[in-house]
C-alpha cells in the first residue's frame, strides 16, 4: 500500500507542474512600456545588461504573515487627486480591496501638489498651477482619509531631480540644470515626445537645499508615515557637463577636465557619489526631525539604476539611508520578471529591510491583462518577497472583482520589526 500511495503522489505532482507551466506560458503577453513616471522601455530594460540566473538560492526569510500592498496615486492620466471627494472615494475603495499603503505624488513637473512655503520662496509657485489643486491641501486630505482607513500614507516625490523644461523653477534658476557634453539638456518623453524634461544638478548646493527642504517640510508639517523617492532621484549618465559640475570636478582632480566619455568608470563613480551625498543629507535631516519616519525608495533594478541613472541604491541600503525598497520590475515576459525577482542582491537585502516589487497594472495608452498581473503577484509570493505596489490607481479600472481575488484577507505592512522577529 505504501508503494502505491507514493506513485499516486508523484503523478499528481507531475500534473500540477505541467499545469503551472502551461499557465505561465499563456501569460506572456506583449505590450509597450511608455509610462512617463517610470523607466519601462523594453529596449533598455535592465535585463538586457545581465540576464544570468543565480545558480543557488539563499535561504528565504519567512513572510511572517505581513505583505506590502501599495498603490501609487498620480496626477498624470488620473483624476484621483483632483478633488477631496474623488480621493476619499478611492481610499475607501482601496480599503475594501484590502490594500494597506498609499503613495500619493507630491512633487511632479517641478511643482508641489500641496501648498508649500519652500516652493513659494524658491520659485514663486506654492502649489501646482491647476484649478483642481487650488484652495485645498491635497496631501492633508490624503493623510486624513488614509489614516481613517488604517492606511500608511507615504508621500511620493515622484520627479526627484527632474523638472519640466518650462516650469517656473527652471525659468528662474537655469543655472541649476545639468547638461550633456554638447551643451544640450532636454529629454523627450511621452508617446508623442510631448514632455520636455530637464534634470536638476545634484552637485549644486541650492538644488540640494531645495530637495532637502521640501522633504523636511512634508515630514515636519504633516503626519506622514514616511517619504518615498524613486528612479528619478538620480541623474542620467550622459549629464554632468554643466559649468558648476565641471569646476567642482577640476577642483578635486588637479585641474583636469571630466572625461569626454560619460561612461568612464571613474567619472561615473564620482557623479554617483554626489547623488549618494545628497541622499545622505536627506536621510540625516529626516531622522533628526522624525526618527521613525520611513524612507522608501522605488528604483529600477540594481545594474540599470547605476549605469543609466548613477543611482547606487544597493550601497544606500548598507549605509542605512533606506528603510523600504520597492523595485520597479515592469516586464511583460514572465521569465524576465521571475529572473529579476530572483537576483541575489534582492534576497540579500531583504535580510536587512523589506523588499517589495513594483508591478505595472496599465498605462493610458495600453491595458495590462489581469492574467499577467495575477501571475506576477503569484511569482512575488512564491519567492516570498515582502509584497508589491501597483502603478497606478487609475489603471485598476473596473476590475475590482479580479483584484479582490488577490487579497482574501487584510495584511499588515512589513517593517524592520517584522524582519527582526524572524
């Protein structure tokens, strides 16, 4: 009898494995990645740098019953932030769907989306100049409604060191903008190249002061649970040839000019260090004011972040600057998605801080199939990562019944205490 039972169990196992493989193949659905707020171009995705899969997997820490279930609330292609009524309705809906974390944008296009004395003093505009944000405090509303529903509310400084070219910030302070070697500075984004973007210079002390003061303002003025930076808190690798940065480089290199090759390893390290120094300043300032304020980062995968945006977030974790990591893994291919989640640095870092995954749920120009979303959530859970955040609210669409199947019961957010208790 024991022998017969063993054979039957093996047959059932083979059947389940074959079923899973067939389902995974069915989910490989292609769609373009054109999101302005995140780097999703499949031609430059980080998996083109190194697609190797680790041969051995480290021991995976138990999830301890917690799961980050976040969602980004943006003002691009979305109306959710444009009235108190729509914001309150959305948060009640997300509570019903058993989310637990809100990331509302508060810095977009070179403007704040809350009334800011820092912004008004710096470039004369206290809040994003659109009618829907005047005579109200969107962030105060998000915190009030969110906390009433037991959400963690973590304001998202979406644009980081980026600004729209025509913003008052750039018009008033053109010397804050960093440049390519040929003197150009504009980056075109959007399906019709309708967005003309520029990057603030992280080496410039007044840029450092602006970013630090904006974050300190939010942490001081509002009852936030944390703040979040993302992939835009860095600098495209071809930049750094503005007069201020060149003079600073020459001062520390015996008068030598920066290399003409923007991919020169030493030149990359030097510029990456300036971004790291700004991150150090922000982390120190936040913790001096509110020691328990969580500092969240939502970057691209490790290698891509460094070689494209000089963002050395792997070292930031070990320097103690980050309390939560949400890596954007916007992939339509389930194998590439799984490969990114299996990278050894993620399993290594999650022994120190919670590590979750950013999952794309759609764009204005393209829907993402629900089968793909469910498949990616399943992979994140199978690798026992700490959860996920969806980009972005408006693309949940009319799919509440489908999203409800992802979250059968409420879950607490993972934090450092969860990790320490394992």
